[in-house]
C-alpha cells in the first residue's frame, strides 16, 4: 500500500480519530496568539530558542553537525519520579546539544561520519555523560542510528549530508523523501485503520533546522518549505491541549494522567501525533487568512508556516513549563521522536 505523507496522513487520522479532537475555537485562539507573535517580532526564524545550541551558518561543519543532532533527536523525557539527565545544567534536547558541543570542544569530530560510524559504547558513555549519574535514554539505539547513518553518507554521499541537500535542487519534499528512503532510523511510519501513514518527525525537523540555520538562504533555501508539516513529538500536543486547540477524550486523558505508557504505533499514540499535525495546519491556514485580510499588518502570509508555529509552541512549553505541568504528555519510548 502507498504511504501517505505526513500532511495527508494527519488529515485522514483527524477525520477518523476516536480519542483526539481538533477544536475550531482553539484553532482561532492559537492563530491569534501566533499573529500577535508575528506582529511583535517574537516569532521569527532567526530567534528560535534552539538556535543558540546549533552551529552557526558560516561554520563549514554546520550541515553535518545538524544532521547528527537530528539523527539522535528523540526521547529525552524522564520517567515520573526519576532524576532528569542534565548536561551543563541543561535538560532534554538542550542537554543533548550541550553534550555534542562539549565533545567537539574536547576534540571529537562529532560531525564526521568517519568518526561516528565507528563510535563505541565507551565513546558514547563519555560523550553523553551527565552532570549526575543519570544516563541518557536509549543509548544503544543512538549508537546504532549513528553507525547506520554514517555508513550511508560514506558509501553514497561522499561522507557529507551537504551532498544529500544538493541532490534535491532546493526541494524540501525531495529531501524528505531522500532522508526516509536512505536512513532507516528516520522511517517514522505506522498503520492506522488499514492505511499506511507517516509522521516523519525527525526527517522534517532536520529540514526545518537547516532552513532556520541558513535563514532560508544558500543550503537552507527550499522553494517548497511550506510542504513541511509540524514535528509531531510528545511536547507540542501538550501545548495544543493547553490552548484548547486539541482535546482528548476522557478515557485517553485519564490514561495519560495515570502515567500509562502508550505503545509506539498504537491507535491513541498515532491520533495524538497526527491530530497535532493537522491542528497546526489549520492554525497556519487561519493565520494566513488573517494576514491576507488585513494589509495594514504589513505581514506576508508566507512568513508563517508549520515550522515557525512549531517552534513558537515548543518555546512556549519551555517558558511556561510550570503552568503546563497539569496537562500530561504521552509517554512512548521510541527512536522516532
């Protein structure tokens, strides 16, 4: 069966979903918040909070460095009641970025597939050592992912992800296809009601990170960046529920509140992620409509896409972590997000 791409997958699942619902009032509420952020300049691809942890565009290693970050960009949450993995006082994704930067400062060529395709468990333990005795989750899967990805780059792409980008001639859609065809750990797919669907969180975030790093120019220039959907993880749904843009059934909400993990590929897990994508698509359409209706805003409808909204929501969750505590996030241990 043909695999539906993330946006089509999300539409289908949102239409059939039994436990997750998109609320139009919440779509409008979030669209207004995004519009405010665009007006004030708070929402802008040059001030995503993650950028301070990413390489600079004039660094010749930037593309390959970002590729390594997103090859390992998954599952940074800790079980309830356990200590968080910390690096240099940072937690989650930022702790991970800090560990990679530290390794590079210590002379390890983390961006180079010749190095990371050979990395050992011992190397990984040193690279990802925390401030306390807490270990990074899924370390074996991370080593395996690096080995696989590094080998593909060395065998087929002259040892650099830059070649992958160049071969796609400025098409984000082509690059997305290339990433999921070539790199096994990026194949974030599932079955839903007899359909093969895809969510491709890390493949899309890799493209989004490169686009943001280069501010949409040079290697980051994609004529179809709008085809990239939101990055369906375990944090964004939490914010969408907080805004009332998305709603869980009572049974799903109580399951999440009781800390019951969801199985990768289970109906509820797929619904949470897919409906998040569709909700953000609807928010984007609404923001674009508001901008088009009001020329006095001086905004371009193309200034807003799913990537920009995703970063706004992700940063919002970090800024208001306390306020969002009472909304549970779904817990699925997986390499896909």
